[in-house]
C-alpha cells in the first residue's frame, strides 16, 4: 500500500531539513522519521521511501536507522502505547503481575494492539524510574507506583475516550500527537504543557539539602539567567581584556642575529629570547636525530622487514630468523600477498578460503570414522586438524 503524504507533512519536512547545514541534511533523519510516524502511526515502507527521497538517501540507509531505535514502530500501533517495566526493581515490586494482568484483561501480548486500535501493550526492560516502581508509561508519560487494579483502571479510561492524568508530566496525548512534538513542533492543544509536577522521591534530595544547609559554594539561587545578548557582550569584554594583557611583540633588530647553528638569521628578524632552563642555559634546542612519533616507531618495530625495522629504537630489536640473520626486504609483503592470493573471496558470499573441495574432503574423512592406522573418531579429528 502506497501512502501519499499530505502537503502539510511535506512542508514540515522542508522546515526540518532547513534546521541543518546544507551539507549536513542527513542529520534531519531522526525528526523526519517521527514526522512520518505522526501521520501514519508507524514508520511504514512508504515513510522510509519518503525520508529517503527528501534527504537523497537510499531506503536501506533509512531503514537501518528506523529499525535501530525502538521509538520508531514498524507496524501499526494503537493511539496509546502502554509500557510496563518488568526489570529487576519494578519486577520485585510487582511489575510482572501488572503486565500479566493487563495482557489478560486486554487480550493481547507484547507488542500487540487491541482490536479497537486503541492500545498497544509492551513490556519494557527499564523506564528509568526505579524509585517510583512499579511504573507504567502511556506514550512515555509516567504512572508511578501502579498495581494491577490501578493499571486496569487507566487502560479502561483510555478505551472509553478519557485522558487520565499522569503522575508526572504534561497531559496525555496520542502517539501521533507525541510524534509531532518529537519531530520538533509545538503541541498546540489547550493546556498541553500545563499541570503535572515533580514526584516526592525526586524532591527528597533537595529537601534534605535544605534541611542540612547543603549548597554549592558561592551559589545564589536569585541570580538571574543572562540573555544571549548579555552573554555575548560579557564574552567580548573578556576577549578584549585578554588581548590587552598580552605582552608587546619584540621589535625587529637591524643587526643580523646568529642562529643556533652559527648561520646568520635574515636581516631585520630577531630571534625570540629563550627562557633559561633549570641549569641556567639558554642554548638553542637541537632536534634529536630520530624524532619519529611513537605510533610510527611501533609500526616499524612490528614490521618484520629489515628495510623498515629500527635497530637503534629503545627497547626494540630487528627480527631475525633461526640462523640469526635479518629477513630480506619485502619478505612480509610477499608473505601477505601469497596469503591473499591463496584466499580469494568467494563469489557466493562464503568466507574467503571456504572451498567446496576442502569441505567434501573433510566430510569424507569424518564419515570414515578412522584413518589408515585405525584411529578412532577423536584421533581422526586431530589428524584432520593437523592436515
């Protein structure tokens, strides 16, 4: 089934893409997937094709992202996604009982939707609210400290057309309405962001700090938050102050200055004075004869090649064979080339070196059960491994 997305969706897609630099438009993929989910209730094949079209990607690239994140649903989902935490803490407190009761009451299992299309049930591994367990979310809004009866009451109210108030957060919205917000657009419903408030466990730490006089040193809660213009002005003033504090540049000298190697420096250019070291010397630093980076030195040490090994590197040694002589130049590259040639990739997608002849030979030896000396199956396996 092909879906033609509305003009409003296409206009919103252009608005989303415009949020990102022209050469970074692929970053708009996540909100675009929420946008198509807001119209269809899930990310359909048509939605994947739409995102690929507007971003100039192929469908495999879009599908790889859509299947990675669980918030993108790949099949039709109900108006309300009911998630019950069954992880350790909530499970100990009764989360599994809540989930089992809802599954029996609604007649659906994990990731299944009721016949009226209202509710999709799922068990969640963790909803990040252990101090409120057992917890249940409806379209990711929290219902804390639920039990089997309160959970059934919530889903019954939803199926009757009601919108029960979450324990924390704003008023409930449908999955499609929520997807619009996740795509980056404001919720225009009256009072959509009203009501709700923090829970008691969340406020417990704050109240203990107030009770015992614990606070951040020098923190004034009445300090107003600066506007962007004020912050930019303060940053400019700090930069100007730092520039003014820089030392004046050394004036050029008319007389030639001797370099550290005895040669004259270009006329009119003064060499900056070097600070004295711990011994009081101002002698110019001399570059070490071997200034290779540790990464290059390590790579060359591991390369068993006489031309690239570093004999004088600290703690290293030129590899030698059993006769005590260094390997000839190019031995490692020749061995690598021989190995690649002997293990050409198979055209049918099998691992390199997976030859049919070798498989048949091993199968024949395994069926024989014994080798020429009368070895048992275990001995035959060892013999095959040696071969």
